[in-house]
C-alpha cells in the first residue's frame, strides 16, 4: 500500500538531526555554532545531540572549550562515520545507529 503524504511519518532527510549529521560528516571538525548555522537546528537540540554522540563514541572532543576567550567553543571531530543515516539518540543516552544496526549504551562505552 502506498504511503499518503501527511500521514504522520517524517521524511528522515528533512529532520534537523539528519541535517546536523550530514554537516558533521562533511565538516569532520566543527563547533556547535557551525552545526547550528549549516543544519538549521536549534542550539539546544544540537548541543543535546552532540553530547549523545560523544557519549556513544560517534564523536570525540578534538579541543576542549577555552574559557574566558573569544571563540571559546569546543571543537568536535567525527570518530565513527558509520554512514549517511543519522544515529538516533534515545532516552537514557542510548544511541541506535541504523547504518550498522548497533545500539550504543553510554554506560558500556565508558567502561571500555
């Protein structure tokens, strides 16, 4: 059966987190303001998503935030470019990666 337009399903290519993931993959190293500007995502949504991806091991902090200086944003880098479909951050910090089919639990990642 064909899907009806407007039936409540989201096109994964139009979500803000999809656009953010694509920007991260293209830029490779980035700050949160760069993702906000390139992906049309809110600052709070980008911050939450990036924190979840750092906890899951998809991203790493390349340079920590420099306090008291202009442009003191943390620089993030892609550590696990698993594919074009954005990892899905769920409740409790669990991240599902549809590209690999794996689920990343931050408690398990931090123990390694």
